[in-house]
C-alpha cells in the first residue's frame, strides 16, 4: 500500500494545541468503473480515538511528543488535511504518519500554499468549528490514503523555550482545540511530564487537570494524568516555580483594561523536611461511640484512630475522647506522644464500644477546655455519625457553647459518617473554628479517608500563616483564613486586586515552634493589564459563590447575597440553587458526559429551591441531614476550595466558555453573558461566511475563537458588540 505525504507550515499568530484531520473524497484514488451512490456523507472531521502526550522539560526547554490515533468510521477510502497548532517559536524536530505499522517520513511544502488550502477548506465547508484554528500557527500535512473502517496514527515532536515570569514557569498544551467540530469526545487521553531543573522546584500545579506528582529530590519531578471524554478534553495548563528558599511562592495574574485584576498565589514548603523541622502540635481525637456506630463503622474508626496515634511525633501531645450519652476522656489532660503515651492511646482505642445516645455538645466542650494558650498548632479531629440526641441539641446553642470555650484558637476538623448527620451543625462548627468539615458516604471507606487526613496534617511546618501584599490593594481573598502549612501540601490563594504595583514585596509570616518567621518574596508584579491566565476570573468566582452559598445556608438568606450569587452564576455558568435555570433541558442529557458525582451535585443544587434555603439564623430551614444535604455540602465545599477550572461545558448543553467569557444559547444564538440589551456600545454586525466576516477575523484573530461557537453569535469585545448572523 502506498502513502503520499505533504507537510506545510501555515504562519499566522501564536497559539498551539490539538491536531485534527479534515477528510475529503479521495481525488488520488482510481475512479470506479461507474458512479456509485453514497449511502452516508463523508464525515466533516475524523474522530480522535486517543491522544498520548509525553513531555520532557530540561532547564525550561520543553520537548513534547504527541501521538494521535484517528478513526475513519466511514465505508470510504479518503484523503485528508491534518492541521496542528504549534507554540510560538517552537521548532518541529520530528513528524511521521503511520501506514499500518510502517512509519512514513514527511516532506516540507512552502507555507503560502498551506495558507490557501486552509482558507479554501474553511470557506467551502462553512463550518464555525473550523474557526478554532484561524489565527493560529498551523503545521499542516496531507494524509493519503485513509482506508475505510481503519485507524491512522500520527506522531509529532516539537521543542520550545518556556516562559519564566517572576520565578514561575508555565507550560500549556491546547488539548481542547478542535473539540467543537469533533463528532465525539476523545476516548483515551494520557499525558506525562518529566521536569529536570538546575534550581529547586516548588508549587507544581495544574488548574486544568487532576495530576499525580512524584518528586525525586528537590530538582526532579514526574507528573501524569489520564482521562476521557469532554471533562478531560480541555487545555492542559501546568505551572511550577523555581526557588532555593525553604518556602516557594508563585504568582499568576489576569486583568482586563479598566477592571479589577485577579490573582492566584501558590505557597508550598520544600520537600525534604526533616524530623527536626517538624513543628510539634497538640491534637485531640473525638470519636462518636453511640449505638449507631456499631459493627463495621466502629471497627474502621478504631483502625483509623490507631493510625492517627501511631503517626504522631514524640514531641506532640494528644488525648482521646469517646462519647455517646456522656464523654469519656482517656486522660485528664494532654499527654506526650512518646512510646508510653502511644501505648496508652492504643489500649484506650481498643476498649471502645458502640452504645448509647449522642452527646455532641459535652464532648466538644470537654475537648476545647483541654487547650491552653500555646505556641503549638492546636487541632481537634471530631468524628460522628449522628444527630445530637443527648444534652443540648439546639444547633445555635451548641455553636455558642463551643465559641465560648475556644480561647486558644484551636482548629476543628469534623467528619460526618453516613447521611444521618446535621450538615449545618458540622459545617458551622468547622467554619467558625478555622477548620473544615468532610463527609464519609456509605459507599466510602471510613478507615482510608480518615487515615489519609491524618497523614496530611501530621507534619505542620509553618503555623498561623499571614500574608502582607506590600501595598497591593487586595479584595475578597479565598480561603478567608489561611491556617497552617503542612509537609507536601500546597496553599492555593485566589483573590482580586485593584491598584497597579509593578514590583511588590510579598511577606509570608508564620510560627515555627515558638519563633515567628518572616519570608520575603520581592519583585511580584500586579499589572495594569495582562491577557494571560484568563481562567483566574472563573476560578475566583467559583470560590466566591461557594463562600456565599455557605453564608446563606448557615446564617440565613438576604437579598444582597442572593443577587450576587445570581450575577456570578449567570456570568460564569455556575449552577446554584438560584441559577438552576441554567440546567433546564440539559438535565435530560447530563448523563452522557458527566461523572455520577457531578450528576448528584447538580441534582442537589437544583432541588434546593431558593425559598427553602436557610439554616441557623432564620428563614425556612432546609433539610440539614440526609443524602441530599451531604451531597450539597460537599459540592459547596468543592466550590469554596476549588483549584481547578470549573467549566460547565461537560454538563450544560446551553452554556459554553471561551477564555474568560461565558456564552448562553438563547434560541439559535450564542450570547455573551456580559452583553446587555440596553448596552450603548457600538454594534458591528456581519454575516457568517461573508467576505466581510473573514476580513474581520483577519483583522482581529481573537474573534475567531468566539465565532467558532456557531453561525449566530453576540460577543462584547474591545468596547464593541459584534453580532454574527447566519447567511
């Protein structure tokens, strides 16, 4: 079998991303003896079966190898044009198309011809999705033959020098390019990145994908992710910082002209923290031993608690409190976690039995009274599977009683086991006492989940964090309280800024044992305008909405909170009880592209009617216990702590995102959520596919990203309203 290749480079402006094959009937095939009818049309693009990305970064030089497998599911022998957007200033070192197992070489063709081919395809097909590739630096290849019901593998390798801005290095692979014209999502996606640096690595972070990271010392790291479907088919973003300091800080910013800016700051400690640098802590474990904890639950709780005690440092102090109808203390006061102390703890845990009622109030009050003012981080881990049934049972009274006795700034971490827990109570207690709450559903492993938490918080390295932004006017920063920093952890801070500071010195203050330490990070830029990192506005809005929803649920609804939730939810396509109109007909379809967890969270959000939201302070109280309450609380917490780009596209068929913009489908038209009918901005109207349309894209290439949504689009861009009308 013969294969003919022609490779071209189409030079326009900088961008890069995902390759696509646009097929055509085979003009190079021998003509049939007589014309044959076509039972089905030629596909507009070939489906991508799999993508494998392998990247090696050496001292900021990234070499990326991309392997794509395409499928021709039609009964026709085809030829096609392969387009791949490459990074600015990248050099292609290898390219091949496989004919079966045979690797074929490539031939370079002059770029003017490539540009003509692309423009002809776009104008001929009149397909908005193809506009995703307009205004990009395209590598192009002619692919022949593409046999019926077969696959075609393409390999491409390119190198680029990555940007280093303020000590933060960024890498991007536009995995999302072309998704609007593909017949179905990519079935298999795998990526691996190896980083080798002459300077210590800190803050390895991806806001787009859940990555697995392993470090080999301070200067070498490997990370990877796997996925499938629309949720994984989005641009892969990776950031890491270079610093020889004990603590590393990375800063990302985004700001549109004339608006407040957004920033994301990452803080992480060095990896090789020795035992001598481990900060001693005070911790009390509180375990519910009421009758409902009997059986497997109490067995797994005991196992998790044993892990927590055994992993303590000899310099830590601890105690254990069990409670049912009344509380039982292992010891009258905190004891050292030395060999004898741990043996006493393990013996007490082994003796625990499940029986009686649930006296939450007295157990918590007894625990908080154990703490005196101290230079140590202090925390309580509280685990319960029930509602308060003995002693004070009123939520507001329990919250007040705990507040009255917490005079040592103790952090409270609550775990609710099962669905028969009061989420309003646990969430309010944790929020008011600088901790977090989490829930263990019946299908989850209690021992694994609680043990993993103990492993995360067992090595505090810097306590009571505070940030000074050095003259930068910041606003609405999340998380609201920074808390402590632990070994192998990373603090992700998102906020807004108002003024312009080109070279700020950010100071991080915290306690190491009894000493207060200050770490300074100079030359941090909060600019007047920055087009990079457009995801930051959406990430900030997600956290802000999560915080506002928590305030409504725990403290009661008011019009101001409600209006802001609706405004942010509509602007960024965030589903909340107040913006459930975004789901509507999409709920019929959402199972196609979402995980079951997403479906449950959406269902919980949309079933929480605005009039029923309320809680501790007034209003008609929402159901505080049950499966829906637990799922809702977890979804709310995920918003508050979100470190990933929240894109609604995978589950809302009437919402699309392009950069920092969100579009809603109204009728047949995609409308920018920033557009108002009353807008006095200048309006520019063009017909899709007209000469004026293509001239406009040539003049403003960024518009092609918005126009790729469909043949009817309204977008606000650079102080004008652009409207595309179908022919």
